[in-house]
C-alpha cells in the first residue's frame, strides 16, 4: 500500500482556536507578572530583562515572542559557573568564553523556563476543551488518506485536535485507562499502522510515579488531559549534554532550537521514524508549517531530493494569494520552501493556478494558499491537483 507523510504545524491548530504565538506571549507575560513565587525567585525580572534586551536587538522590536524569550533563558542556563569540585567532563566548556552580563541568578532563569512551559501546557490543554469549530472536515480528510495510504501524521503542535477527529490513530503509546509508558519494541513494529506522533510533545504527556522497571523522568501518556496536566512538571535530575550541562525535562518542547531535547525518549524515536517515513513516502503533505524547525526541514528536503521527487503539497494561508504576496519579496518561509523543500515557484518560476492550488512547473509540488479549513472543505480540488503531480 502507498504511504503518506503528513506534517502539521501551528497553522493547522490556530484555526481550531489553539493559542497563537502572539496570544501565548501575552498570556505568559500576564502569568509571570502575577506569580508571587516567580517574583521571589527573580524569574519575573528575568522575563523583562530578556524581553527588553531582545527589543533593543531585533529588527522587529515589537514582535518579541515567547519562543525567543524561552530560548534565551534556556541558553543562559549554560553560562553559569559549575559547582565547586565538578569534574572536567561535567563542566560547561563554553563558560570561560561567554560572559553572562544579565545579573540574573541561575535560579531566576530556571524558574522562568519552568513557568513558560507550564503556562503553554495549561493554555493548550484548555483550548482542546473549548474548540467550537467542527472537526468533521478534519476527520474526513484523515479517513480519506487512510483509505488510500498508510497514513503517518507528525505534528509539532501540543494539542489533540487530530486525535479528537480520529481517536483510533496510534500515538506510539498503547491506549489504556492508566498512564502508559512508551514501548520501544511495540513502536518499531508498527510501521504499517496509521498513526500520529507528537514530535515536540503533547498535553497528554506527563511524569508518572516510577516503578515496574521504568526510569526516573520517563514520560507517560495519559488519556485524560486533566490528569496529564497534574503530572506535567518534573523537578528531578536531567540527562547530561556533551558540554557537561543538562537537558531540561519537559513534556513539551519549545524555544528556537529543539534538537538536543528531541533526542530524548520518546521524541528521539518519533524523529527517527519521521526520517524513515519521509524517505518512504509516496506523497507528503506539509500543513500550516512556518518551516522554522530546521531539524524537520532537513528530512523533508532529503525526501524531496529523491529521483523522481516525492510529490509535496504545502497548505498554508496568504491573505492576497501566494502569487501576489510573494511576487516582490520572498520571506524566510518562502525561501525555505524554494531551496529546502525544492518547491520551485517564484517570479521567475511561475506556477499554474488551479482553484486554490498553484502547481509548480515541474509538477512535483503544489501550494494551497487559502488556509487549512478551506483546504479541508475542498476535497474535489485536492483530487484534481493530485492527478497533476508526477
């Protein structure tokens, strides 16, 4: 049976009222301001020191968002001197070369990181309960794919809207009434099963009590989101990085650089399987992605480097249409689309408009520019464009 790879980005969830980047930034700032514990640790001051520093540095100072703030806080953790008596193997070796002039304590920065993750988790979990948009079109799209392909869905989102639409999708965890651990053997034996895998975490992940051979800090899947939320924090030790620092354990991964944390279980297995699924795919859908995760772009690009090229359908939204919004200026996403994913459409490589789709000149890719919900409600147009792709 043919295989389909689907990658969902943030744009696939925002229309279901999942919080946007701007929305989450405002909620996090408000939560930071009212958290008495965070103020006592200096985490509140850390938020504003980082935000103000970025505002004076970035070309768009009014658009400092939470992922940038988290990234700075996360990286600052690795600039503090090690504890006395630390062995050379466990010292952050960049520390002598990078000066931390923020005046912030390590406790302040760590508490800010923890707070940002907890607010994101709570907000996304809440949004999953209060979606007012019908999931029927999404359910029909997934069911349609499953009828023609082994469907392997990967998402960078933390929400469970696709699972609400198709509850029987395999998640990498065995569903059950209690918290369930990740089963390595089971996961790698189910490559022919339709599934959805959360590359950067989920509001169903949390830390259960250890026992039965499970490790400290191991993530479990909770069917009940509310129960998962109760187990979303981990206060123990963290695995070491090669430079002697450690990886923060969190059930969701945020920030600008995610690869070091993706290399932890179960994310490392999802990421490895995505590479395999990408290279074996007969068709690839990239939906609502800003193409900001370079570790994922790598494998999408490798799949598109095959000969013949694997057909790729890119679903997103351009207010004035793809042609008009990209004619005079190519933004970062369109550049990544052109060079990384080899979707060769520009002012010198015009595509062919077919309703909401623009088909590339080499007929190996197509771009939908009218948004995710319009795409879901245009099944007939999808049939037509699939016939055009080689």
